[in-house]
C-alpha cells in the first residue's frame, strides 16, 4: 500500500439543520475493493483529530467471568485488583479463541474550533475474515443476524487477517498482505485520541488480532496501551457514567439522547456541533447512506424496562413490550423530573407514520463507530457549557446522591491532574477528566490506563513499535 497524497480541503460550511433528514455515508470495505478504498482510508486516519472505533465479534466467552467480582475479608483495593485480573484472564481467552468479524473506523477532523466546533467526518465499515479457526457463539450470531449482519458476504468478501501468535513476527514483508495490521499501525501513528464505547474488550481484541499476543497481566496490558495511544483513549460509556451521569449508558441510548440534545440546541440557538461528510466521489459505488438520526414512531406498547435501562432483553424481537429507545429516553426524562407516567409515554413526533421502526444501522461496526464519535463530540460541547461538571465540582442536592458519587468524583479528580499533559484537541478538552479511563461493568470506579512505576511495557509491544517506526521511515 502506497502513501496517499495530501487530502482535499473539506467543505467550508457544514449543514446541520434538519438532523432527521441527514444520512451518514459509510464506506463498505471488502477484500475486492480495499486497494481502491485504501488511499481514502489512510487519508482519513492520517488527518483525523480523533478516531472512533467499534468492533463486531464472534463472541465474548463466559459473561460471568467477564463480570467476576471478589467479596472477601481482604482490603477493597486487593478485591478490586483480583477481580480485574480475573476479568482480564477471561478477556485474553476470548480474544484468542473468538474473531473480529467487522471493524468500524470513523475519522473526525476538526475544521473549526470556535465559536462552535465543526467536523468533517469519514466513516468506514471493514468486513474481516480470520485465517485461523475461531469460535462463533450462537447468541452472538443470532444478535448480529437480527441487526442485519451478512455472514455470507463476510465469508465471501471479508478482508483476511492473521491473529497474533507467540512465534509470529508482524509488520514484516509477507507473501500474503495484512492491510488491517497496516491500518492499525497507521492509527497508532496518527497521534490523535482513539474513542471507544465500553472499550476494554475492543482494545484487547484489536491488540490480539492486529498487533501482538496479549501480555500475561492486565497491568502490562495497560502499560502497553498508554504507550501505544499517547494522545489518550476516551470511553464514551465512561464519560456518560462518571461525568454526565446518564440514566442508561448503552450506545444507542447515548447516541439518540445526544441527537435529541443537539436538535434542542439547534432550535434554541445554543452551542452545538456542525457536521459535514465526505462525498467519496472516487469510491462512491461502495458507499451506503445510513439513516441514523430519524426518530422512531411511538409503538403504542408498554415500555420494556429491561431494554430501556440496559439496551438488551433476552427475549429479543419476541418481547411483547416496546424496545423503542426514543420512548425510553422520554420515560427517563419524565421520571427524572418526577412526572407521573401511566403505562405508555407520549407519542413521538416523526415524519415516519407507518408504524415501522427506523433502521438506524445500529450494531453494524461502521455505524456504531460513527455513533461513538458523535456522542463524544456532543459531550464535549455539553461539558464546556457545564464547566463545574467537567471539573467534578458540581454538588449533589441530597446527601445520599453525594455519597453515591463521592468515590467516583474523588477518583476522577485525581485522573484530571494525571491527564494534564495528554495532547487532546481543543474541542475535546472538556472531556479531559475521563481520558485513559475505561469502564468496568459493576464497578464504581473505572480502570485507569496508566503504567505503574513497577511495570514495564511488554517486549512484544516494544518490538512492534520498533517495526512500525522502521517501516514508516522507509
């Protein structure tokens, strides 16, 4: 793959009015077109202000192990570390036996910082196919099929990659090219923040699949991550939980709530982000235009509280109750304002009137990557307008709430001081307190991506960094 020429200038004006009519262009990257798409993809990565990433996986392994907790008579710190180490062991096992089926990359370039941020966005959905055998979990397969994932296309046209093993040396010349490894190296060299949603597992899978064998302990893995992503990692779930304090924190909920906040800001003349999208003229034949912003109509059914709060219901599409995320947001807003609701929430105004749910493309890697970038861009504007919340200085009205958030706030305040020297783009600076913090489900503090004075990065990571630098110097 050759280095691309300088990118064309983005549009000078970004159309943001009428979000419900905006369709997001997503480039479908396949084995048959990756050579043609490659220059555009590397352009986008090289000149991005931040890069949002999402993966579709063939499974996660034992969920109980991923959520394992320790309740013993030992200290809280020791309990925390033991449960984190146990989770990491389960993540490593999953990453070695499961596969990445698709990689979503959404590149956000700042074209104006003030008075309102403007972004030029380019998004890619890359179908992947592992050269090694891997486990496919029935639940994961069913979930992906229900959300439009095409396994026939993946097996026929997925871009091949070879997962890392202990005896392989990557980034050397091979008979079989590894463009995804080259792409991952380009992301590391871009020196811009990487944004994920609930990203610990995604980062581990990318490390194992596109970089090197995962190190034996979480502490070494964290040291490697900090050295790999020198401009920082932002986890939108962490921002939502610890800074914004959203009622629910699954991806589609945060995206649709951010969309609602943006529409309200546009209509009231308050600060908001402005978006423009690449026309992708040279590769337009592989672009899908996805309707992300249009609101669903009211379903007329009672709301499924499990789905509303967690974004998941074990009954799936068989559930007789509504899984409408817009209704969930309205319901939560009503409850937070202490308004009584009886059964159904008010109907949602929408240009769609046939009663069918809108296909937002959610749970497809490229669209989810775009949603992740959209959330963090909007959160930065929101936190800039609420500086006390961004700094962790906002007082809670009741003592119970204050005690509930106290340990979180103390932890995040320390994190803010540690993150002072990370070179964030100006537009993301309000999110600085959450940089290099990853959500740990069931924990009231996040995992800090910070190497210890007693832990060195792994030898495999140092070797890979050397190979990347050597290859880029050619």
